[in-house]
C-alpha cells in the first residue's frame, strides 16, 4: 500500500538514487535536498521503500505549483503518481494548482488529463525542441487566495 508523507533529510539520498536526472546532474540533487529541507517535498512509500516524490510550492505567481512529480522507473503506471498528485492537491493552500511537463512526456500528460487538469499554456525554449506545457486545476472555492 502506498502512503505519502513529508520528506525528511534522511530521504534525500534514496530519492537521488532512483531519480535518473539526479544521477547525472548536481543541480537536481541539490533541488531534491533543498525541497526536503524546506518541507515542500512529499515522498511515496510502498512498504518501507521510497518509490516517488513530489514537490509543491507557491512560487508560480503566488499559486500552488507542483514543481516535480517523479516516480521510480520500476514503479511507474501503478498509481503512485496519482496518489502523490492527489495528496499535494489536498494540501494546496490556493484554489488554483498548476504544474507543467514537456510536450514529449505523454505518460504525465495522460495522468494529468485523468486527474482533471487542463492545458493552460506553453513555454518554449526551456528544453530545446521540447516545449513545456503548463496545466491547471481548480481545486475549490473555500481555499485561501494567497500562498
């Protein structure tokens, strides 16, 4: 059974070990460590094994933004991404939640569509030849407007 909890400093190494980008980029490892320390990282635990993580912040025009959603390659398409995403939605302090993914990332786009996110815009020139598609979901009326 997958459970979600806030990441703690001792999780950072395990997250870096299965994040393929962290294996080759110091910046990604630092991002993971910084997100864990700041309290914005949530980890998916499956029977004591960390299998994914998500980062929720409010640096996108003061709105909730899922900055990262990453599931261990051996555990993809088994529901961990949806569980992480729903957990961050439940914690989001704003009525609007945004996220983004590359145009080439069809599995993530499919997950977002199933979870009720709609395209909200495109950003060119972040990754050469692979635009970033921004997605949006309205979470509810009773949430605070700020971050």
